[in-house]
C-alpha cells in the first residue's frame, strides 16, 4: 500500500512538472499592425493573409524574441492612434521617423530611406521644386509624411490624397494626376512590376528632414522593455546579414541603416 501511494505521489509530481514546463514553454503573442496596401512591404491576398517585406522582417524579429506574430492590416492613417489605444504591441509599416511622430510614440529605425516622385515616362523628372509642379496635380497617401510635405510646400499645386498608394498609382497611370510622391523603394517596386510603360522615378531625391530620418518600427511610449528587445533584434539582423538577405528578395539594390 505504501509503495502504491508513493507511486501516485510521483505521478502527481510529474504531472505538475509537465504542466509547469508547458506553461513556461508557451510563446507570447505580439500583436502587430501594418498597412496591407503598400507593396512590396505589405499586401493582403484574397484569403486575407498579409505578406511582404515588412511581414518577413516582423516575423524574423518575433522569432528572436521567442514570440508569435499576430498580424492585422488596416488603413495607414489609423495605425498610430491604434497603438496608442493599445490595440497593437508594435507597428511595422515603414513609418518615416520624424520629430513629430517621436513625440507620440517610440520608434526603432530599421532601414534608411529617401522620398521621390513618380512621373510620366516622357517627363524630365530632374526638378522636384514646388515651382516645377505649379498648376499640376500631385498625389500621395493620406496620413504620410509625403502628404504633409506636399501640403506645406506645394501650395500652388492641385493636391490629391489617397487611402492607399495603389490608388495613387492608378490615377497616375490613367493620366489623372501628374506625379505621385512616396518612398523611393516602394515607387521603384511599382515601376518594375506594373508601371514600366507609363512612368519612371524622378532622378532627384528628397532627403529633407520633413520627410523623415529613415523608416521605424512603432512602439507605444513607455514600453521600454519591448523597445529594447526590438532594437536588439534589429541590430542583430543587420550585423549577421539577415536584413540584407531579406531586402535582396525584393530589391536589386542595397539599403543601409546608419544611425
């Protein structure tokens, strides 16, 4: 009888141990917001699954944090308010890093960036001054630094803002507007994929502080633990060549992350 009782005790202890081990091994989930209409960084397929470079980067970060990514695509303009309200743990949507945004959220830089214009193929594209676009129609995505830049500087242009970059491309392709402002890599990807016959990227690039200091992963202010973890993961991806390898899947040119 004593032996049977002892065995039961051992079995009970083993069950508790397995339960504790399983609980300890359970991955945490990180809720991540993205755009979903910003190829090749994020796109949503017919089944609702989101994919793209930003998603691959986010998944690599989650792997380093022993976490599971839970992705949600929504309108770009509402992403920062959503993280402020606690809907997401972070946002990976190629947000340009600006002083204004850093007042509202924390940002971890993950790649450098410049801004450019998409223009019709027969345009010069070497002059991106407001004077060169006086009386012309220029488009950008709502809620972006590009929209703000145009509103402040292109006062004599007819400005059109769109819920997504894709809609701006469509209007340019149809001849309804004369130019689209956006991140250079994204514009490049669209031209290579769909716009070779109609459009080209302007020769000139815009590196004005108003359009940001690179692209940043957005984290709610005060979450210093997550910010530090994400920074370490990004640094590791740059040092071990992982970021370059992911970038090369989408672009034929290299980009940096100088701080």
